C-alpha cells in the first residue's frame, strides 16, 4: 500500500472511527479524539487496522503524540510511502 | 451439531487439550458447534484421539503442536486456525503445570517454568486472540485458574502465584475489552480427577463437602457456559467449581 494517499487513508480512518461510535459528521482532520469520544481501546484497534492494511506500526508512544485525526493520517501517510 | 452459537464465523482454541480437563473442554465446545484447535505439547497421540472423537461426533477439530511457554507459540497456533476456520473467537487458556516445593527450597527454574506456562502463556495468547475478537465484536476468553489462586496451599507458591495472577489478569482485561462484546472469565477448579492431581490422598477428599473429586466434564461444563451466548453479560469473574471446598 505504498501509494496510499492521504484522502484514502483519511477515508479508511473515518470508516474505522465511525465503527467505534464516532459521529461521521464530526470526523475531520482537526477533530481530536476526545471530541469524537474515541478512547484508548479504540486507538489500539485503529493501530491494528493501520498495521494490517498499510503495514505501518503505530506504537503507544507514537499515539501519545497524535491528538487529532489529521495527526494520525499524516503519521500513516508518511510511513506508508517510505 | 447442537446449539450452534450465533456469534460470527470462527473457531475455538483450547491449550493443553490432549488429555484431562483440556480434552473435556475441547470435546464440549465441539458439541456446542465450535470447530476446535486442540493444542498439545508432547502428547500428539492424545490430541489426535481428541480430534478423532470430535470428528466421529460430527464436529471439526485440528491438533496443533506448540509449547505455550514459548513466546512464539501464538504464531504456531493462530495462523493455521485462522486460515482454515476464521477468527479464533473462543480461547481457553488451559495448559498448565506444577513443580511443587516449599518456598524456602523452591528453585528459580521451578518458579519460572510454572509462571511461564500458566501465566505468561495465557497473557501472550490472550493478547493475540483479542485482536481478532475485538474486530469481530465477539470473543470469549476463559482462563483455567485454580482455587489455589484464591487460598493457601503449602508447597505450591509458584502454582498459586500463577493462578492468582491469572485471576487478576482476567478481571483487568475483561474491563479493558468488555465494550467490544468480548468477555474474559476464569474458572477455578478444586480437586479434579486428572493426571495432574494424581497422588493427592483421601485426606483431602474429606475436606471437600461433595466428598469426591470433580470430573473434567464438570469443569468443561462451566467453560461451555462462559463461552456461550448465554454468558454474554458475565465478564471478569471467576467461577469456582470445587464441590463446595472453598464455600
């Protein structure tokens, strides 16, 4: 999935976050986890999806620096290309 | 197959299932409609016999060799099951061992082997299983603990610590994953008639209100309940099955 672009990654993440219970309307690059009611277990599952589908490992220390959807999309996008 | 679970398509994995309680659990889950991974360490013949029994009853099973104390065991157990039967939706951490001795004389090796096999293996396999269970929004982890994890039994400091650890682990993991409809429970057998309890004398039987040892099938019945849809709201608990011994 080296060619995955940001839009595609964001769409996949939106789908995942929605499945965790987040309101699709509220999901955008600037939305933070708290406002979406996304908790640590959701982030663990998001990391699992990202690893399986993009081959990118999101470790706990990485996730600490990700506050918003955009942070996560950028993280995956940068690593999926390399 | 009777009473097929309504959960998503998948299978069950029982560790240490070539004999005793594990074999009874594997046979019981197969009766409930699960395809069962029958893990064994050395007793291939025993595991294959369990598989044959399940198949002759119209069920489906697969014998899988792995020493669960090996950190790589999850890689030997999960992929073969997942490829053939789908997500492992029921994990029964049953494999266990004893290496008894009074604490002042207990060797490091006896401590480490028991903790590795009984506790660390349960953690690693549960960690691996939860990935699929969380995604499936259904999962049942059942840890076979022991009443020795809840009350003293001189000569088994290592075994007791491993089983008490398992009980504490059970509750905490249950609280972590409950909202994905995954349950994590423990079953704490008392004296059960298996090879592991051979040599335990009649004196102990007098301490059991039921005046007898339990059977592997009586322990399996508890696991079958906890693995069923009927137990969907039972989470993080330890079900004692001991003939009233700790009552």
